[in-house]
């Protein structure tokens, strides 16, 4: 039995791909607001997901840091 023939495994892979596709634009926007390289963070989030996105979102925005 092949691993990818299992329907549950297919659903997990598809949901992970969908989640990463949604997280990448959020990371792009958040990196722009924080003065980071948005393309780099979007790419990293596309591969690693929330492990990159959550620490990025916890950083202060550029406008808040200047105050």
C-alpha cells in the first residue's frame, strides 16, 4: 500500500499546502510593516509555515519602534 493512496494522508498534505499558501502573503505583509525583507519571509513561511510567521508577528512594527 502506497502512503499517498491513503485518503487521510492526501487530505493532510493538501491542507498543509493550502495553509502555507495563505500564510505566505500574511508574512509578506507583516515583514513589510516590520522593515524586514518581505520576499525572504514569504518564501520561508511558504516552506516552514507558522514557525517563521509567529516570531515575525511578535516583533514590533517599524512605526511603533520609532515612537
